[in-house]
C-alpha cells in the first residue's frame, strides 16, 4: 500500500469501491506526500489535514452504511484558490482577500462533493488568476516556473500530492502549467463547467478545467463537472459530453489530424521545430495546415477582450486597495482602461469570424495538433511563461487538452496540445486517446 | 375587382392561386394607388412600375405553366431601402449611397422572391436607418410623422400601396411606425430573419421585421422569412416558428397576460393612462406587473450598445464623407465615440440579467401587453418620435407585435404592443390573435 498517492484518480476510486483501501488511507497518503514535499514546491494556499481526513472518514462511513457510491468516491481533489468553498478560505491569490471565508461552495466544488470527492485543500493561484506569481515552484526543477495562473493545481498533480485538481484559463492558465509540469490539462468547450462562485476575470473568456495524471481521470472529472447550472449565464444548453463513454470506445480508423502552428509559433523556442516536427512525423501522415489571414489578429483580439473585461471587473480593487495588490496586478488591470467600445466590438466580431473559419476547418479534420507551450518551463519565477499557445483557443472556446508526451533538451516536460471542435468534447477525448496510444 | 390593393396579402395570394385575378392585376392595382397617392405620402425610394409588372407577369406565366405555387405567389412586397436588391438600387437613405447598385439580393429579398413575391420597390428609410428623416408623411395626417426609421414601409402598408413590407429595428424602428400608421408591425425574436445583405447599424440589436394589414399576413411572411442562414452569425439554430399553423389554432383558454409599464411609460402622453388602462380593463382580468430594479438601467444600456456599435460601423462615413451626411446622422454617429469598453461590457452583462429576469416573468405569463408608442404620432416631421416603448425588447431580443387597435384623442392610431417569450414566436401569434378577437 505504499505510494497510494501516485495512483490515478480512477484507480483510487476503484480500490476504495472494492474496499481494498479506505478513503482515509488515500487521503492520508496524499497528506504524507504533501508533508514531505510542500516546502519544496509550495502548492497549497490552504490545507487543513484534519478537515480533509474528516471528509475522507465520512466517505468511508457512507460506504460502510451501504450507500451507493458515486464516481469520485473518496478521491482527493485540489481546488484553485479562486473557487469558493464554504469550509475553507478562498483568497483569490491576493492579500486583499486574506482570510476571506465564502458562505457557500462554488457550483463546481458542490458537484465534486456530490460525486464523493474529498476537497483536499486550496491550491496556489497567481493574484486574481493573472500573472502575479505566489511562490509555487516547478516540481521537476525548482529553478523553473510551474506556469500560471493555476500554478498550484498543475504542480500539485505533477508532484503526486493530489490526483485531480481544478484550474482556470482566461489566457493560457490551464494548459501552460500542464505542459510545464508534465500532467494532463483539459479545458472543455466554453460554457461547459459552471463558474458560479468563481472569481471572474472576463466572462467571455473564463473557463474552468481539470488537471490529472491520466486521460481517463480527465474524462471522469469532466463527466462530474460538465453539468448545466443556471447560475452561469454563459453555459451551453447541454454541456454533458459523456467523456468516459468516449474514452472507453476504440477508434477503428486513425482520426483526421492537422498540425497547426499559426501566430503562436512565433514564440516557440528554437528547438521546437525539430522536436515537434519529428513527433508529428512519427505519429502518422499528418498534414500541416496554415492559420493565417484573420488569425494574425487573433492574439490582439484576445488581449483586447481580456484586458477590457479585467479593467471592468477589477478596477474597484485598483481604485480602492492598490496598496494591497502586487505591482504586476495593477499594471495588468490598468492595461484595459483606455480600450474603446468600438475596438472591443471589433475584437468580438473578429472572434465570430475565427469561430466560423475554424468550423470550416473542422469539416476536414477531427482535431488539430500543436504544442501546448513555446517550450520547456522557463528558468526563473518572475514570469509564469507565455500564454500564446492557448489564447486563440480560449478566445474561440474550442476544447483543448495537453498530453504530457514530450521532453525538451533539458529533460523538462512539453505537452502535445490537441484541439477539438467546439462542443465536441467527447470526440476530443477519443482523438487524445488515439494520440496517446500512438505515442506509447 | 376594384380596390384589390386594399386586400390583405393572403387574400391576394388566394385569388391569384384560384385564377380569379392575375398577379399582374394585383401589382397594377398597387401601382395605381401609388400613382394616386405617392406625392401625398412619399413612400418610395425606388419604384419602377415596368420592373414590378415584369415580375408579376413572370408569376402569371409560372402559374399558367402549371408550376406549384408558393406562399406569397404574386403578392407585392416593399423593402426598406437598407435591404439589398440585385435589380434595384439600395441607397440606405443616404446621399452618400446615391445610385448604389448591389450585385446580389439580401437573404430576406431572396427568400421573398423564392416564395413567389413581387418586389414592388424600395421604401424610404431615414438615413442609415437612424433618425434623419427623408420626407415620408403620415398617411392619416400629413402634418404628422409616420415614425422611423422604417417610415416608407409603415406608411406604404397603411396607405394600401402594398400589402406587405419589410422594415428593421435597432431601437424602435419597426413597431413605432406601425403604431403611428395603424398597421401590424412584427419584430420576431432576435436572430430569426437573416440580415445578410442588409446595412448593419449594430449587430447585437438589428432585427428585420414585417408590416402588414392583418395578423395572418404577418404569420405568412414570418414563415417565409424565418429561415436559418449561415450568412448571419447571430441567427438562432431553428428560427422557423410555424406561425401560420399557430395562427390557425384556436385558444381554448385566455392567455395569461400581464400589463407592464416600466421605464418607457415615463414618456407616455398624459391621455395614455386613461386610454390604455380602460383598454386593458376591458380585455379581461389582467394584472399590472412592475418592471423596476435593473429595468431602470435598461434604456441606458440599449443606448450604450447601440451608440457604440453605430460608431464602430459608421465612423468611416463621418471620417471621410461628412459633407454628404445629414447633420442629425453625424450627431448620432459621434455619440458613441467616447464609450469605453468597460461601460459597453457592463451594458451587455446587464442585458443578460434583464433576459434572465424576463425569463422568470414568463414562467407566470404567456405574454406582456403595453403600448407600442408614447401616444399618437407627433405633429411635425423633424422628429420620427420616441423609441422608448421598443428599446427594452430590442435589447433583450424578445418578439413583439403591434396591433392597430386603439385611437388617440385626435383620431390617430395607437398600437397595442404584445411581447412574447424569447424564441416563442408562435405563442406570441396565438396570444395576439386572442387579443384581436377580444378587441373586435
């Protein structure tokens, strides 16, 4: 029973279900790992071992009482500290919110609990889920950033402290940490996971997502979380995607994949052409498709929409509490102050054109494949790295997943990003499974 | 066969179908009326009698050849002059576009032609469908405005020049002319009629709609026009509403109606309380429901969104061709120049809250009822009147219809506005029929 903490979420759920291991033992194993490693990685914004163990024991009692067990019964989950919890503080990565106690769970936290999960603790986020880092280190190399803004969630899963964690992405905050830390990171189609009770940066761009150490875990967590909630105005009517079902299906034929570089590739490290080109060549006969024309304006449009929303939502903190905020945060918030409504509308209309262009592309391909980051996690903690490889897909709301399949010249992980058709998350899971199998 | 021009569209279609009257005779009858009355009302921006008769004769030939006839076979229709036509100029009410000849039909024009309609001509619009009037008079009193911006379409149907006409609404441009001119005006749910090939003021607010002299004609034209078109990004997936089918059904029970005043009522003429109150009391036991709270900000939000979009879309004309534009147009365009992205986003988010609040209201009521205008058409042509009674429903995209059921103190028409649930246009038609029957 050593190293329970290294198991995947579905393995944990299975052994707990079968009675081979108790939920308490699973949680204790994660807590032991954290006790050993927290000082070296700094993953947790809040952790109360007693509170976690209490939840785990309640799971064991429900099982003893013969109650039917749900999908995540006894599985520990970390929540990015912008996701409200009724029993733990939620500080949004900011001194301004030090000690803040929400009165109720975010919709996503409530869904996890209803599925039997143990909310292990709250993970470190950059301030307000932007770029002001809060001390988390890359578990593979403490001189390097784990990425952001979901720093703690990515690093905690990578370091075997917790098998599952929730993060969020407004620019590139889900998949970049996944790539840098070498775990699976999944951002579903826009509007799939309720953001009710989550700190909002930009309603049109904010996505919640999942970190895990296996694709099956991603699918399992997605099925629990992708439930329509009237508390989030932007949810899809039927976000439920039956991801586990899709994961279990076997692909008869290779999916039609296209390799895309597009404007983000201008930020790729010099070794990426060779490294990624060789990887794609080894996969199968995958054409490279150009993303040009209106795609050249996509990164600017994402910045316009993000910055304008950030100013609208966060100006009150800069106006009244500037001394409590990081200088980096203040700089980011005021970046949207001068954006005109006309430029904003133009960016939104460009986004519609991008979505239409991508719809056209997906008539020919089942998924797109590209890198999940410009390269290995950069050295230094000042910056959490470049979000360019995510921003177009955040803007257009397409589902994306990072698979930890590559290593850079320094042995650091680099993710393979697979991008699915908007609203077709199950197809993305199927393609991702095929890609993993080819790469095994 | 006198006064064919006074028949409704469905009556015309029926007699043409049966062979009692030819399409050419119908069109000729409308042209005769126009020859007699055009100088007094000034409805047409473009009219070529030969071109209209040629279309009508082609209809008669198709019938003679035994071809199956479509819903609007031989029915003359007027198009607001912001709707592109391949065979007639489209000048958008502006000297800047004098003589402009589009190369293809707008989607709506093409649908009408495919349904057998004769495009009689192009109707006068205010400049760019805003507030700069272009000379149309109210057919009931030449000292009064017909309303705007769809001035010619509303007045032409009211004056029996044409049984059907298309207009558009970004503020209150469909229902206000209907109220002032005493015809039926219908603005379907946002995203129901394609705006491909139509001059765009504000994508988020622009609606096309229908004028007619009977509710059945409204339903018939709606069924022809409410067809999904990929050329308009904002269309609903399934706009087709089977309005004629709904019109033909008999209501067993009185619909659950609520009388609303809301912020627009501040602009109502002094006699409206008594006039409209007595009308509603006579209908049946209809509660008055207050629209307050966030509704107090709705008119401002609509202005913010409209003005910001107008500046984005029309600034090029002010920047380069100001001398060709009306002073009123220039004033309206630059009104949006200083709007910030943050204020714009806040207005959009308020709109989502308004839609949610209205969804809640429609759990208790089938439709809302209110006035379609502040009162009778005002005297003078300088202003086309106040759009306040439409702007909340334009902003929230709910379907609305104006029924010509009331008269003001000077004998001028005043419309009864019925407002339906978003996406439930067939229900609105059913309720409107009930309201008309009660008022007969």
